[in-house]
C-alpha cells in the first residue's frame, strides 16, 4: 500500500452517506411487515420519496428524515404505537453494515463499543452522535441526533433494539443491560411491553442511553478475530479520514466499487445515493463533468494500477474493469494510452 493510496487506488472503495442519509438496510423487513398487516408497502414508500427498489439494496442510501416520518406514519395508520419495535424484529445487527462485523471481531467489549461509536457515522448514518459515559459501577452508551428529525419515537425504538441485539452478540451471556432511557413520548400502558422487548427496565428521559455494568467493558469477546478487526478497522479508518463528500468524489468512489460487478451505471449510482438520474447529472454538470467522463478516468487509472502490479492476467484486469471481453478492454486501453495492455506491461518490465 503506497502512502496516500487505498488498496493501491486513490480514495476508498465505497462512498460515505451524506449528512442527512442512512443505509437502506434500515428498511429490511418493512415490506414483509406491511404486507402482513394487509397493506401494499410500495405506495407508503413512494409517499415519502423512498425508491421501492431500495428494499433490495441494503447498501443504497435513503434520507433519514424520510424513514423517520414513514415509521411515524405507519404507527398511526396501523394503530400500532410500537411499530418500530415490530420492525426491529425483522432485522439483525448486520443492518449496521461492516460496523457490526468490526464489533464482533473486537477483543473486548470496550473495544467493540468504541468501534461502534467511531464508525457508525462512517458507513451507517452521520446523523447519529454517540459516546461512552463510563461510571464507577454503571456505564452508558449515549446518543443523540445532529439534526431535528421531529417526532421519531418509532426510529428510536427500532434503533435501540438493534443496538441491544448487537451488544448481546458481542457480550454474550455476560451482557445484561441495566436499563434503557429514551427521549420518546411513550404511553404509560406501553411501558411494560417496551421493557419486555428490551429485556431490561425502560424509562422515558430527556436523552437516549443504554446502561450496563462498567465491569462489562473489560470482558473478552468470544468471536474476537484480530486479523479481521485490523483489516476492517483500517479500511473504515481510511474511509473516514478520506472525507470524500463532494458529488464528484462520491461518484468516483462508487465507480471504483461497482466496475467489477458489470453493472456500473449512472442509474445504479443515482439509486445508491438516493437521488434521481436527472439530479445527479445536473450536479455533475455544475462541476463540468459527465458520468461517462468519471467512468473513463477511473478505468484508466485502475487499468494502469492493475497492469503495474503484474499480479493479474489481462482477462482478470478486463473483468475488474467491467468488460465482458479482453478484446474490448484492449481496444479501449489503446485509445486511452496509444499502447496495448501487453505493450504497456512489457514497457514497464523493460524499465
């Protein structure tokens, strides 16, 4: 790995969500839950400008406020004050993406909690701000949102239950939460069911927190994997430090990650960013670029990097760049550089 390069490529292999976005994985189970209640989820999603196709792409991004408002709407429409908790039953901690894997591979419970705090804003949602408040006997994982999301009881219920699921995976049988405090408007008659779902006492408060014995922080994690922890931690650290948030940078990152799938297109890119093709085109136009310009530039850079490494066959290089045939890649490479891939690699060997 060269200084200033990430896996020998400029920038990370994926993009971060924008400040107002979160992973579409948060929609997991929504369709199943709503259909089970006798409704069609599609009109509900479209009502809040969420592309129904996001249900099938957990790594796409959606607007956080849209999800929050939709959950509140469902709570009222289905006369279910705990709709968020019901939805969380259809989900597991992998909704948090690679952060969940990082936490499970940590050596200690403290390391897992600190990793969760550090990297949730990187790959899941920058809206959330978390901290660990360590006390002599009881510690708390606390969180709040950086933006005003309005009424968000259901999102808080759902998110809290998912965090508890992850902490139980990490802590195993040793983890027993002391209490949960949430800034929500819960009805008094719902408190016993909420406590039962959380598996601990629940109280309404002015802030959000999960309390647990401080001694838990030094407990080892049974699923610890130091190699995986270093690899994932290093990757997420580089994603965070890159701070690539402009439209052009995010498209560049998307292209690098999507080329090898054979489905790298402006349509897929717009869908991942939770926007329309027209809006994405307009934003790129303001920067004086087209999607095709970025696609070609990234292909040129990646092709040279792969050829310079000398570790991949030409067929593999072509495939990694999204070409179905080596001949198509060869013609494109000669157009870019004036030399065939074979000649380019041979010249490198001569020097």
